[in-house]
């Protein structure tokens, strides 16, 4: 900014100096006898001032060029910084979008869990109101229809036995796979699990009471069809939940012949 302001001032000074020299030249009275001698010599004073002015202008131009060069360097530096900031903001936006998607997925899972919990709580309340129930028995197979293999999964997975043969007392829910005890008493449960042979996957399921693993049925053979079974008698309080959980990395087969089943009944109240 200082260099730019000096430039017009310098031009003005040079113009005034030139004008002054011209005036002095015009006002000089050269004797007639010396006219021939004066015509043969250069006006040294004016030439010196013009040379000095030109040198000053060149110096100012050099300073201006240097300042413009510095401004260009600074501009490029700021441009690179802006580009880096823009890239950083884009990365942050991408991370924020990912976090938003994860939060939305977690929120959906929470809503689903709350819905299942509400269903279970409603069942418990209904069974509590019907506390006079003394006869409880159910039996169900894995698939509602057709033929197929469930699994393998990379984690333990709740099994839902959808083909209900018997459900006296309606304590078993074919939509959730949960049996909820309607009265305090001793209950007996049985599970039968099978699958076609596989070199890498066994068949297996575990009986679960309120989240606690009780007994497991397990079979692993590389060919043919293999099955396993187990059973347990449990003391349950009103509202206790019993279900089957498929073991991690296993397969369970069922079809219209109902190979894989889950059954239970009340032995007596306490």
C-alpha cells in the first residue's frame, strides 16, 4: 500500500522538476556571441534531473513488483489453507452422517426392544390376572410351514417355534418364542434339535430361563442327519420367562415332519 501511494507522488515531483527546468531554460538569456557555443552543448542540468527521476520510478516499480509477488505467495498460501479446511469440513460432515445413521439404527432397535418388552409385560399382566390357571401345556415346532434350515448366525439367537400344536393356558407366545409362567410351580421342558451333517456347522440349542443358560442339546456330524435332545424341570415364579436360544454358528433344520420342537407343561403348583 505504501509503495502504491508513493508512485503518483514521485511522478508529480518529477513533472514539477521537469517544468522548473524548462522554465529556467526559457528564461535564460544567452548572449548573441555565445549562441553558437551554447548550441553545441547538452543541457546537463535537465538531463541529470530526468535521469534521477527515471531511476526513482524504476525503484518504485521494483518495490511494487516485489510487493505483488509477496501478495501472490500469500494468496496461494491462503488458497491452500482454504482447500485444506474445506476437505476437513467434508470429512467431518461424512463422519457426522455416519454417526447420525448409527444413532438412527440404535433408536430403531430401542423402539423394537421397547415394543417387545411391552408385549411381554402385557402378557405377564394378563397371566397374573388369570392366576387361577392350573393347567398349562404347550408343544410347537420350528417352522410354521415348508422346509428349511435356520442359521448359522454369528451370535446366539432366540428361536421362535411358530407351528403350535398345543397351547393350553396360552402361556407360550409363537410370535416371540417366550413361555411365561402363569403361576408359581414346577414345570418340565423338552427340546429336540436336528440338522443335516456339515463339516463346518453343528446343530445346537440351549434352554434359557430369564437369560440364564440351563441345558444344551448339541450334535455335530459331517454327513447324514443328526439330532439331539435334552430336558429339564424348573421351579418358576409368576412371570419367569423360558425360551430356546440357537447356539452361535450352528444350523437347525425343520420341515412338515416337525423334526425340531420345543415343549413344556406344568407339573404342579407350589
